């Protein structure tokens, strides 16, 4: 990216922007410093430079690696108060403060000192690997995080077993001592200690603090592993996620039940950081499970209990406000949930969570004003608030602040991807193409998708030759993973390229690749009406091109009896364009104009053989249309119809979106389900959109 491009992107800082600027203490002089000091893209070292680093300082070369090897794990005999005052706890809190102040290497050094023998330090170090894996989605980072978390689990479990053995031995000697004492007492002594004294409770009623602490640390390892598996968006990933959540919840439930038994005296038996950990854990499990569709919950076996989202929010907020060892992670969990929920269904969830998320973010920035992690969330929240200049500025700040640190590549690449999204939302196709090219070179997320998106941006610029050359590279970039299967995004782009190649790229006018992706990712609500109108015109040109081609082929069939040429078959192409059109019309405030297009897709669903995702996504847009017209019960009915479809592109992504929307409609009191009598999709959709007597309606196209 050139200096001119950076200068062009810098917005006038207003309103919320001024808050960020004040918090970051960035002056206009700092912002405008010379190019070499603010270069956004880190330069890849040459092979000669790498060899020099290896020879001169091999430890520095491996500094980015997080690896835990279990050493001698000793029994933890400390009482709750001794545990809180112990140096290891204080050092972990100090390290976490460094972590969220972008001093990643300093934090890593602190955690590594005792990571081989203390589960809390090991968990803190593993959490760094976890955050990096979430940001990059790279296989090597996920493997590093999973290995670290599994080793941490082993360390915590070893300490737990040692504590259990010690508890049994001490319990035996304590009981034997009390027996001898009782036998030695005078038979005439009738005084007895009061029942239920604190001494009795301390010695017998509750497990030692070390046992509860080890359970919580072990459980969080399972929780973080489950989240990494959840992000794989595969059936097997969901199954493994469910199993690890169940393991986590088993330990959390045990500690929580003991905590509740203690009542008001809980601080006498548990240290504050263990309480913070169990609040974070149970709250997170409830929140993660509440986001999973019922179909997936059934697939991973019933848990025997119902996730409670509100309860999860309460516990995570208590943990966040306690300012203990897991408070920052609770803040991240809440922000991640809120921003993800809004981005999955902005037209439905934005008003629900936007203010709460902003309050939490601003509170976090009071304590860590320069945090690259919180600046990343600031960029996401600014986009949700339709302030795209502020969003881009936040991502630039986050990448700039992390330069030269352990997380530089992870933060930079994540921010670059988000900036590419912002370029698309503002119609800046050349900058978007350049950014996707950079991400492709960095092998970020899916190299096949980054290359595909780059070509799609060139197609939007009218540079078709360049687009075709880039598209031709995509099939070689697709890599099988996750047990030999393709990821959803790789499977999608490979199939699209195959469709382009079927006609020798002659039918590219029938497609709008980047607009199709924006529709699937549900980002049209962030686009200005002017750009949406341009996009709508692009879709209309594609539909007209299909119609023209069909007319020509029909005319040829009129001139020849039983021709060899097959019937025109552009059902997939037309369905894709119509779904995108419906999404744009909904955002433009024209929901009543979507019915004909959506019903065409439902009428011809048996003919749509490649882009089968268009049918359930069309039903999603039908529900959004009903929602806009205040027909919320009908929204629920149509969205439930969408859940009946499976085995299509981005099935799990849509399922999460539908679950968020359906849960929200239920919370609002709209609980009327779809009709139980069997009907075909077209009829069911027509009934769902039957025009009521009020003016707020969609006319049926039947």
C-alpha cells in the first residue's frame, strides 16, 4: 500500500473517532510521520536474513513458538489467601496486563518461567496461542494451540490427582486423631463443640482450594479446545466441540456446586481467581452452546440440560467486573459474541447488542487504551455502527501498534482482511484486490479464496482478462484438510471456478462473484444506498444477459426440429443473481419487491443442482422481508423452513444465523411455528406471505 493510499484512507476523526484518538494518545504529527516509519505491511525477510538470525540468535528465531513440556508438578498446599498472595499469581496478572498492552514477548517470557510445572502459567501461555490461532485460522497455529492446551490439561490433571491423594491421606490421619482424642476425653465432660463451626467446615466439608483450582484450569483447557474445534465449521469439528464442552462443563459444575454450598463464606474456602475462572467458564459454555443450532446440539448428543444465554451474560459480566485473572478473557468472550451475532444478522441483531457491546469496549479501553486486541474489536464495532472510516482507522492503529511484537503477523493479517472487507463495502475494488493479493502471499486463511476474491474484484473493475488469469490459478491452491475434506470456503470457490470454466469463461456476465460473496457474508447492510443501487444495476445486467442468451437459444430451436443442442439451463446462475437482488432490495427498504424473485427460486429448486445454497438463503431473505414489514411470526415460519435444508454451501454458517434470529423472535414472544400439514415449499412460502388486511404486507406472487 502506498503512502498516497494511506493518506487517502485517513478520515476526519469525529464523535467516536475522537474517543479512540484520545485513548491512543496519537497526535496528527504521529499519524502523518514518514512512510518508512508507518509502513503498514511488514516486509518478508530474505533467506539470507533468516540464516543470519538462525546463526546469531537461534532463541530469537524460535521466539514465536509456544511449546509447553510438562516438568515436575508438585502438590499445591496453599490456602486461598496464600494462593492470592503467591508470586505466581501476581506474575500471571502482570503478564496478562502486558498481553493486553501489546507487550506480547514480555508476557510470554513471564508465563514461560513456570509453565512446565504450574497450570495457571501454562494456561496463560496456552491462551496466547489460542488467541493467535483464532485470529489467523492457520493450521500450524491451531496445531500449536491445541498441543499447548493438551499439555496444560495434563499439568492441571497431574496437580489434581496429587491433591486428591494428599486429601485422602490427610483425611485418614485427621479422622484417626479425632478418634484417639475422643477416646481420651473424660466421660464426665459433657461440653461439645457447636455443630457446623467454621473449623469443622474447613477440615471436612469442602474440597481443598487446590482441587477446585485444578478443576477450573483443566476445564478451561477443554473450553478453549472446543472453541477452536467449533471454528472449523465441520460436522466432525462440532462433534469434538460438543465432547470437549461436556468435559469442561463437568468440572465447572462440580466446582460451581461446591461454591454454592459455601454460600456467603465462599471466600474462606476459594481464592478469588478460582471464582473468576469458574464464572468465566460456565458463562462461556452457556454462551457458546446457545449459539449452536438445535440440529447440531442433537448431533453431538444431548447434554441433559438447556443452555441459558442470559445466565451466561450475567456470569461473564461478574467475571469481567471482578478485575481478576480471567476478567480480560471474559471481556473478549463478550465482545466476540456480540460482534459475531451482529455481523451474522445485522438487520435483526444490531439494535439488540450494539450499545451493550460499545459500553463493554469503552470500559476495556480505559484499562488498556493501546490494546491491539480491543482496537480490532473497535474496528468491528465501528463497522456495525456504519462508520467505515473509523473502522478502517481502528484496524490501521491495531496493526501499527503491534509492529515488532510476537503477534505482529497475526494482528496485521487479521486487520488486513477486515480492511479488504471495508474496501469492498465502499466500492474501492482496486484496493480490495491489492489487499487480497497480499493476504494470498501471506497464506492467510484460505489462499484459494484470497486469490478468488482478488479476481472477483478485478471483474468488478471491468478488467476481465486479468480476472480470468487469476481465476485459473485457484484450483491449484485448494488444499484438503480437516480429515481429508475441503473447508466450506475452498469447496465453494472450487465449484464456482468449475462453473466459470465450463463455458470457457464466456458466461462471466451471468455471474457477480464478489457481490455473491457479500450476500453470503451478509454485509450489504453496511453499504451505502448509492453503492447498493450500482450493485443492483450490475445484477440486473446479469439477469438481462441470461434472458438474452435464452432467447437466442429458443429462436434456434424454432428453426430446427429435435435439435441436438440441449435446452437452455441457467437455473443456477439466475438463482444466485436473484438471491443477491433480494438481499439488496431488503437493505434498500423495498422488501415488498422481493417476493417474485424469491418465489422463482422456490418454484425451480429442483432444477438448481450446483448452487443449492440459494434456496435456504432465499428463505432467509424472505424472513428478513417479513421482519421489515413487522410480520415477525411469519419471519419465524419462513426461517424454520430454511432449517429444513441441508448439505449446501455454508450450511453451518446459515444455521448459526437462523438460530440467532429464531432465538430472538422467541425472546420477543413470537412463538408460532410453521404449519404442521405437509406442503411444498412454494405453497408454504405463499401462505407465510399471505397478505393481511393491514397495509404492512407482502403480496403473494401465486
